[in-house]
C-alpha cells in the first residue's frame, strides 16, 4: 500500500496520467482512504510546482497537472453532495487575482458531503464580496483559499475590512492553499490548513464550539 502511494506521488510529478488513473483505482480497490489518495496527488502537484519554479516545467505542465487532478476527482466518490445539506455555515472563495480552485473545490465537496452548508463565491473574489457575504448570511466560518504570494495581502485586506465593519468577532477565518503559521499571523486569520482532512476537521470543530471562545486549539485530526 505504501508503495502504491509513493508511486502515485511520482506518477503525478511526472504527469503520467494513465499511471495516475490506474494507481488511484488500485488504491481504492485495496482500501486506501480517498482522502489519503487526494493528499498523495496533492503532494505530486507540489512537486510539479517545484519543477515549474526551477523552470524545467512550463505553464502547459501546470495545466496538465490540473487536468490530471480533475480526472482523479471523477474517480473518487467523496465529493458527491448528499441531500441533507444544512443552511450555509461556511463561505469559501479563492481571493482576488488568484484563480487556483482545485483545493477549494475539494474542501467544498467534502464539507457538503458531510451535510455542512457552503456558499461558494468562486475565484478571483474581491474583499468586499467576502465581507458582504459574512454580513448577509451570518455564516460562522469564512474560508479563504490562495496559492499565490500576492494572495496574502488580499487575505489581510479581508480581515482588516471585517475589523473595520465590526464583523470580525462574528466569524472564524480559515485560510487554505499555500499558507503556513507565518501567513496566518500576517493575515490575522484564526486557522491555516493545507490538508483536506484537517480542513474538514477544523470546520467541524469550529461549528461545534462557541464562536466567541478564545480557544484556537484544534483537537484531533481525521
Ligand atoms: C495546478 C496549478 C495551476 C493551474 C490551476 C488550475 C486550477 N483550476 O486551479 C493553472 C495552470 C491555471 C495555474 C496558473 C498559475 N499558476 Co499555478 N500552480 C498549480 C500547482 C501545480 C498545483 C495547485 C493545486 O491545484 N494543488 C492541488 C490542491 C488540491 O492543493 P491546494 O490548492 O493547496 O488545496 C489543498 C489545501 O491547501 C486545502 N485548501 C485549499 N484551499 C482551501 C480553503 C479552505 C477554506 C480550506 C479549509 C482548505 C483549503 O485543501 C486542499 C486539499 O488538501 C501549484 C504548485 C503548488 N505547490 O501547489 C502551482 C502554483 C500555485 N502556481 C504558481 C504560479 C506562479 C502560477 C501562475 C502565475 C503561472 C503563470 N505564469 O501564469 C498562474 C496564476 C494564475 C492566477 N492568476 O491565479 C506558483 C505560485 C508561486 C507563488 N508563490 O506565488 C505555484 C506555487 C507553482 C510554483 N512553485 O511556482 N496554476
């Protein structure tokens, strides 16, 4: 099983679509969890990004990688919505100037499949649109996705605007994508996530606690 997973990361890295497809099918048949398979493909995508940075891959290769991921998602059943979705409690979008949406769409699919209502604002979303959505819906979680360095500034503008409009205490801000603890601090967010299983756990955790609680510690990962 560990071998299949390692081979999957490499198959994505080398953009070998047919091998990726057969390894994902093999993994599912052998009982590897769909979320683990998604994370393996995610790791492979990160390696594709590193090749692009080193200039031995080009933009066409990034596009190819995203097509491979989209195909993988058609093989993995977990992103199907079920019928019991609740009133929207989570707002998610990719921030202004950024059009990366694969991770955002995975998280949205996972949350909906667990009955959590999500409003998807799409990609390249201006700060005011996020803030208006918080005000209008009363959602408890604002999820910001961003994979570009320039996205951090936009995320910060969003939390600044929430503060100015006295809405910050009404919502927990979760950032995802190419983010880390430093970015979380810079942005003024509550949580950062770069793994889909953990992202779902964070959202479930927030929805089960008093939003105004000062505790930001997440207990347990799926
Ligand atoms: C595929 C890809 C593309 C595709 C995107 C297709 C699409 N529909 O999304 C295309 C070809 C369009 C693209 C374009 C560009 N890209 Co690009 N791209 C990538 C690549 C290889 C993979 C991204 C991806 O889909 N990963 C898989 C998903 C599943 O991972 P994820 O988004 O991180 O999501 C996971 C978690 O983070 C989390 N998550 C994500 N969002 C959220 C939100 C919430 C609320 C939560 C809880 C969780 C969560 O859940 C997901 C599942 O685990 C990355 C490399 C990398 N290191 O990531 C470069 C990368 C992001 N791209 C990069 C660049 C430079 C570009 C371009 C500027 C290239 C160009 N010259 O035009 C453009 C920018 C376009 C724009 N304005 O946005 C750079 C960014 C560098 C930087 N630091 O700014 C990267 C890092 C590559 C690199 N190393 O140089 N790209």
